C-alpha cells in the first residue's frame, strides 16, 4: 500500500488519534492503522473509522448536555 501524500510505504501498526472539538479534547491511543513509514500519515480501516465516528457522536451529545447546564447556588 502506498501513502496518498508522500508515496511512502504503508505498514500495519498502531497510532494515536487526537480529537479536538468545541467543548472537549480526546486522545485515543493504540488504534490499529496502516502508517506511512516516511511521513507518519495513518490510514484507518472501516471498523476503526466507524468506532471513532460513534465515539465523536456520543461525546458531542454528552458535552452539549453539559454546555446547556446552569449552576444554581
């Protein structure tokens, strides 16, 4: 497999995926991916992409609930 960015060789491995969204920041570690041995660009399989998207969707809903809370003193 060849990297779309630099044409380097892709090797099976694991990587970290940062998520920076309005309201939260997550760092998912040790995700299976093909990783370019030249530039480090990761490519995820369909299963991993679906899991990441599900997590983001859940976090968006949960953080929206927190953002709409009011503190009562």
